[in-house]
């Protein structure tokens, strides 16, 4: 990146809780309570632990769970968004959102209603489940008229949304951006991963010899991105597309490794500068194997790392933003004054066929230095890879 993209405000929600305050203690304590049995699904999932308020009547045409979550996230950073509007103008703020499910759950409910009654439910419209709906909705909600679009590259979607926001600002097409993503639970997603035999019947167990699949969660995160200096900055982005296979990663992790190297190069960092890596860590056999190889190839010395999907579940199109938010919390002096690292939750039985990783435990701490950098990995179907480098600036 030619210049840092600062992230002065962040909102996050997952099965750990809605909002920074609700998230932070469970995150650093290593809570698995959010991934639990659910009456609508055959395996444990990570559902939001709070009800999401309906949209205002004037925005009822956008009504869906995904947009309710985006509205709740926007409300958490509402003051900062208002300040950005006053400073830059509504036409100079972009909206870039990543998702994979959008409002598919409402489509599922509508189809079931139609099958039973022969008519569509009142108020249902196809646009509730359009992939691009989240960005248009947020722009409508916030009264923004700058560029607004959605990135949908499966599990790297919202990481790429942050990368896209940075490009818009650097190219002069926007002065600031609301960037991130949201994905909420739906039966199509759970059934699809079930058909791939990629679901775990118990909470996921990343990097264990006993790992057997993912736990799906719902969640989202939004960032205010700006060129104005702030404590946390997005300093590097690495994007690759290895296109090894439609659903399986390159077994040697070449695309993942190239993405991490590109993020470091763009940030002007070396592997020794990295204090923590949030692993993609889905707990599938193939993903964890290739990511271990990529990490071993990049880091000559052990670096603290963890897969927080053992706490949040895999939030799919929102995973890049949720895990960037976890980096943001980890680097923040206010929210993490003790320098804790999100612990890696598993059964502590490593796979002897994988290169060993320095998986974080409950006592793992960040190095005691003013300027810290960390990476977040997002690797998607089709070899769509994205690595984000965040840095805490000196106070």
C-alpha cells in the first residue's frame, strides 16, 4: 500500500456478542459458549445471542436479517460516521460490503410459504436476497451517495471489501469509506457445506489431528476507513487467485503464502515485525494442512497465532471483516490494555503431518513495544485469497 488506511472506528458482532464491549472479554477469555445446538440446524452453529431490531418503516423494502445486522453495526459507530459526513460530505464516502448469503434466509422462508399456500408472503421482494443489497441498503440508511457495492468472493469477501475501500480512497474516488461485511445463518449454507461433507458435528477443532470440519457462524463488522491518522491502520493487503480447484485449496499453500508475502511487502514489513497472525483455520483437513505449510514457509521463527473460528464459527463472507475486527481489538490499547492474544481453542492434539505452529494459549501476550503489526488470513473457494496487515501506530 502506498500509504496507510486508518481505521478510527470499528463495530463487530458474532456469537460472542454484539458490539466491542460484548465481544472483547469472551474473545480473550476463549469462550466457546456461542457455538451451540440450534433447533433449525443439524449441527452446532454460532448464532448471534441478541435479537436484531426490525428496520425503520421507511426502509422496510430492505428488510432482512443481514441488513438488520448491518444497521446494528452502523449504529455502534454512528457518531464517527456522522463526523465523517460533516467533514467529507455524503457524496465522498464510499460503502463496500462483503457477503455470501445476503438475505437468502428470507428467500428460504418465502419459498416455504409459497409451497404451503401457493402465494408469496406479504412484503417479500427478491431484492431482499440480492447479493448487492447490503451496500445499497447501508448507503440508503446513512444517506450516502458515494460509490456503493458488494464484494462476493466467498470467505475472502469482506477482507477484499477493506482492500477495495483502500483503493477507492487512494484513487481519489472517495475520501472515506464504510467497509466490512455481514453474513447471517441460513439453511442453504449449512446444507451446502453438509453436501461437501465439510461440517463438524461438534464445535470445530482447528489444526488438531482430529479436526473434521467447520462450524458455521453468523456475524459482521464495519470499519470507518480514512486517511486521517488513528491508532490502528490497514498498512498492507495481499490478494492472490491461485484457482487450484473450485472448493479445495492448493495443497502446498502457494496462493496463501503469496498473499501473506504481498501484504508484508505492501506494508514494508518483514515476518519478524509480525506479533500475531489470525489464521483462516477452518478446521477442515485440507485448509489447515495448506495454511500450516504456508506459515512454516513464511516464518522462520515462531509467531503467535490462533484460529478464532473456534469461538465465532466460520462467518463465511463476513469472516475477513470479523477477523480484522479481532485484530483491531487485539492491537487496541483501550480494548486490550494487557496485550492479550486471542487463544487457540482445540483439543491440544497436534497433527504430526503438519508443520508445528505457535498456537496461542491463555497466557500468550503481545510483545511489549509501541508499534505492533499483525496479519489476518482469509482463503476462499476457488483460490481467492486475501491477507490483511494491520498495525498499531505509536502513541
